[in-house]
C-alpha cells in the first residue's frame, strides 16, 4: 500500500514506479483524506509514504492524513518513506517518522530524490535550467532504480536523505514559518486578457481548490497546499502567485 501526494508530478512519477514494481495499491492522499482513513493490510504488504518536501517539512495535507490514519496491525509490515525535493529535505522525514511512530508505524528505510525545482514564489527561488533539469531527472531515475530494489527486497536501515546544511534550522524555524504563514491561495491572480479558458488549472489542482467559470476562482477554504500545479500547468502563463512568478519559469513532470 502506497500513500502519496503530488502537485507537479515528481512524486507521482516515483510512486507509480514503486507501485508497478511492488504490485501494491497506490492511494492518492487528497482522494482519501475525507474518508475514515482506516486500512487493513494484505499479508506481507508493504507500507509506503511518498510526498514532496514543502518548506523542509512534510506537506500539511500529508501530516493531516497521518493524524487521521488507522492501519490495523501495522507491526511486522515493512514501511518506507520516499520524498522528493528540489534541493534538500531538512528534517521532513524525521518529523513524519515521529508522527507515524505514534500510530505504531515504524519506518525501516527513508529515501529522497532530488527533482527539478517547482517552488518559485520567493526572490531567490527559480526553476532549474533545462540542462540542470535533465541532469536531475537522469540522476533521480538511477537512484529510483536502486531504491526500488531496496524496497522490493524489504531492506531495513537505509537512510539516503539529502538533509542539507543546518537541517534543524531549516525545518523547525524557516520551515515552520513558511508552512504556518505562507501556505495560502490568496496571492494567486489571473491575467484575464491572457487566460484561454482551458480549465487545466481546476482540472489538475490536486485538492480541488479551484472553481472554473469564465476564469479560475480559488476557494480560500484552507485546502491549498501551494504546490503551484495551477501555475505550472497554465499553457499561457496567465496564473501568477504574487509578483515574483511573472518572471519565473514553469515546470511539471513530463512537460517536454
């Protein structure tokens, strides 16, 4: 059983590869978050959690899901975490692992993939150059093959994480501020004279935060994760988040 969240597709790609290799169920967290979140495992079924790092922490939607999660008798089932990041993970996996432990779910291996950058809402944040993007994707593909072997063979004790410098500061100070105060849909704008009314933003929003009539309207209901799927998938760059993104690039997995 693999629980995953993804906005621009990096983590979805990895989760789908793992599901195919392990022949295990793949569950999209936004689609099951408002259910009972109770699950019974099959014999020898693994438990996987796949998510992108948001501000050096697990995305709020993932933490909310784990707080509701009830897996019957998880003991003895191989459990792993795989996260994607543009640069470094900080202590995001440690934070989620502690939350899982309170549910009786012990993580045997924790792995990270460095993927193309997609968060571009701050002055120093940009999408990668085409060359760097391709290098990251190539390296991630190689690493995922190794990780898939580890997971298929149920190997424990593997902690291959790019935590970066001063991870505690990034996760518990910078990340805490980011995730508390900067995750909002109120800064999204639409250039109505540019919008072609294709509806992709609403269709591809992973949490259903966009209503589309003649133009997209965000619901302002606290569901937004700031994954920027709407921004990156807009074919004419009509959507922006504040002023910085007007001069930034776009990225989603498989966009070439």
